[in-house]
C-alpha cells in the first residue's frame, strides 16, 4: 500500500484528565476511501482535528504525504482538505469569493478555471455570485466541500458530510466522492450513516471511547464477522427445539426455527441444518435467509470494545 497518511501512537488527554484518544495507529493508502465509524464522543472528530492541526496531540506523530504534521506543518496542512460538521463560512460573502479566498489561504495562485470546474462539479456554478446566507442548507454544505477542494488537496476529510441533508443530496454527494477518488484524491470520512460506509468505503475503522478497535477491508470485515440467519417456516409448530439442533431457537410462537451461523464454521451452513431437520423428521414449508449488515457488525464491535475497556478499568 502506498501510504499517504500515517498516524503513530497518537493520543489526546485534556487537562481535566479526560482521554479523548488512546494511542491510535492508522495508515491510509493513497487513493482509498476510508470510513471511520463510531458513536458520539468516540474520538472521530478529535482524531481528524489533530491530523488537520486544529488540536495539538498529547503524544504520537503524524505524516501527510511524507511531511511531519508538527515540524513541517505548512507543507502537511497544504495537502489536506477538511469539510467540518459545522458551517464555517462568511455568510455575507459570495460563493466565488469564498472559494478564491480559501485557495489563496493555502498559498495557491489564482486559478479561476479550476475553481469554476469545482463549482460546476458541485452544481454551484449558477450560484457563484450568490451570498452564502441566501443558499439552502444543502447548497451551504456543497460550498464547504468546494472550499476544501479548491487548493487541490491530496487528502480530503469529510466529517459527517451528509448530516442533516436529504436523501437525494446524500446520493449526489456519494457520486461526487467516487469521482474525487477516481481523480486520485484520498477520502477519509466519519459518519453515523452505516449505509454510507457500506456504499462507499474500501476499508472501515471502528472507534469507541478513544480506542481504534479495528481496521479492515469492508468485504473481509463482513465476511469474517458477519453472521447469517436462516428462518425455517415449520409445517407444524413445535413447543421446544428437538435435541441435536445446536444454534437453533424457536420464534413466532413455535412456528419458525431460527438458525444463526457463520458460514466458515465447521459443520455450519444451510445444507447441514437441512440434513439435521430431515433426520429429526421435521417438515417445513419455506426458508428465508438474512446476511449481517455493516450496522450489525458495528454495533457488536462497539459493544464488545466498550465492555472490554470497562473490564480493564
């Protein structure tokens, strides 16, 4: 993996004694889309703020495109674009002026053709002379993305990019993110929307109470930790699960057998269960299967990680 961002042992403990981040290690590859998932207060925004130079870490080191984020701050920061959760623009400024100012803020010479292309890609060109205060909430969110892109960053951070926007705009932003990646931009996003990570990410990181619990390719994560569920509609209801049917429970007032399994487990799987049902003389009328979603996996990981930390304390 061609690493563009490397985080080594980064921690943040405030004067109050609260530890917001606990020795986080993370490498991000050039051109990948990485989703950082976690509940409120997990440390997502703190980590992004440290990488972007907004918050000073208590420990650890960060390199961005080979530049040390503390010793070579300007070079590192110039390669980062940040779309924050909250609006952070001059409401009385026009869209075009805001983008021009943001580009020059990072020491870039004027490049009106590039700014125009960014605004067109975000469906903002027709609004270029409008004051930001006149825009809808969704358009203001697009302006934040434009501001983060006009200085041509290598790494783009999206902190809850679609929070509070409608479904149509969320889909538009997903398409935009894919186009940015196709152009070589590395995307790191935090999100509460599990479907967002499931739709876009190459890899997923799960963070809870300041600790990075897991980082893995999305497909491998779902394969390794995902469970499958089989519901068997019975021809006749049962009052109890017959002997020999491990992993099976009764549901729907005894009219359904529910089997939860991991396909890689020895002796597991649908054919094995059906053979056991036949041996037990149990007749059924229908089968329905379900696969774990990323949300199921996420909830389980966070619960287990928090429980482990509480036990250690």
